[in-house]
């Protein structure tokens, strides 16, 4: 009968089988799962913030383009009053503005669409227009010396701002701004 050289009689040790995780393995698995969950939460937060800004930028560009579309259908200056920045005499309402230059200094809150209709559902938004005469030899320079009758180019700047708290009138944040040159001809 074969005998085992290393076993003592009466001492039998069964082969060891692993039936449970050690404390180190459990801690490591918990750490990995925790870091994964934390990364996913950070990713969701970053995507949500980016979505918020993308939505605001898209709305602002739509509102700026509404005014640009309105201006495309209007003449450069008034055929009766000529070139004059700002509303002409007697032009006190939006409906009475007959040319692009009438809109200098214009602010709309709530904003308007390309048909001059107010958009009350966007009352947290504001459109503002600034117009300056441009030097025809260098579009980068404002032409402050040009007389109204000699002006042939205007730089139109449309700025769209958002206010998350309408009760705070100083809380406007510019979201988008577009510039373009309007020619008399």
C-alpha cells in the first residue's frame, strides 16, 4: 500500500477551495465601481451644461437672424428724410420704421420676429440694434465725419441678450451678436 511520505497519521487536510472574496478584492471592486459611477455623473453634468448653452446660443442666433431678415426687406435710408440714424420725426412705433437706419438704438423686449410681431414666450430675451456709418474705403473704420447725406455704408450690429431673472433689469447677458454691412446701393 502506498504511503505518503509527508503526511502524519491522523492529520488530514482537505484541499483548499476559494469560496469568498478577500477584503482586498472587495475594496478594489468597490473603488472601481465608485469611480465609474462618478465619471458617468460628471459626464452627464457636462453634457447637460453644454446642452443648456447650445440651446441658448441657438435661440439667440434665431432672434438675431429674425432682425437681419427684416432688414433685408427694408431700404437703406428713408426716401423722404434721407440718411439719418435713428427714428425720423414722427416715427414713434415699430410699425412706423420704414428703413434700416430707423432701427439705430432700437431695443425689443420681448423680441420680435421678421414680421415685426412680438414673441411673448421669449420675454427673457432682448434684441438691440446699433448702426454706425462706415468708411467706404475701409470697412473696419467707422466714418464719423461723413454727413448723413454722404453716407453710403452702415455697419449694423444686432446683439441678443438673455436674462434668467426678469425681475433684475441689470441681469442681461449677451449671448450672440452679429454684424453686417448694409449698402445704400
